[in-house]
C-alpha cells in the first residue's frame, strides 16, 4: 500500500466514532498526516448518538425483568463527566416501596470500545438510597453503566447510557 493511502487511512481512523480518545500525530516525514493540525483533531462528539441519554436528576427506569425501579437521583457532577463521578440511586419495587436491603454489581462499559474501567465502584447504603462511587469514566465517548440489584427475593438490572465529553 502506498504511503499516502496509509496516511489517509490513519486520518479516517482518527476521525471515526471509535477514536474518542484521539490518535497520536503521525510523522509527516514518513508519509503520514499530522492529525494534530486538523480542526478538533481526535475529538469526536457522541451527543447525537442514539445510545446517549440526556441526564436529568431523578431519571427513572424499570428494570429489564420488570421487578424493580431504578432512579438515578443525582450524579455529582451532573451530567456525568470524564473522570470520577458519584451517583445517588434509589431502588423501589413496582408499587413504589423503597428497597433498602439490596446488593449491587456496577459495571461501567464502553460499548463501542469493548472495555470497562479498572476502578471498581463501591456501593454504600444511605438510608433509602445508595451511593455509588467512585464511578470512574476515564475517557470521552458513550459509557453504559449497568446496575445489577439483588435482594433476598428479587433481582433486576438497569442500564444508564451517557455521552461523556
């Protein structure tokens, strides 16, 4: 393959939706293109992505099994940002009664990249809510946070999906 074609492929790769974190500048002397000279080089916005939900305090979702309701009461900071976040969640049964004895597994995941994060968030019960943190979303792009909740008699899960710029 000619050097100019390779350079063009590199630019396309940097501009693709999978390149949220950016690409290193190529060495122009080797026939590549210096991506840092392009407008907004390496920065791709995901705000128009169909997976991105608009963050609003007290976002509510019925779990995938229709057993529990999940409410993202607050994200600090809100909306979620690149870096550390802390979420306050409320969990109720379908009648609206608080569920305060649940255990959670929390899985932050980037679906377009196929990876999660190395920081495991801690879930701390706080009366009728749960604090989740640190929720470390370390790069730009779509993050899906799956919450799996279990009690002695019920289990359910919900996914919250945000564009982190």
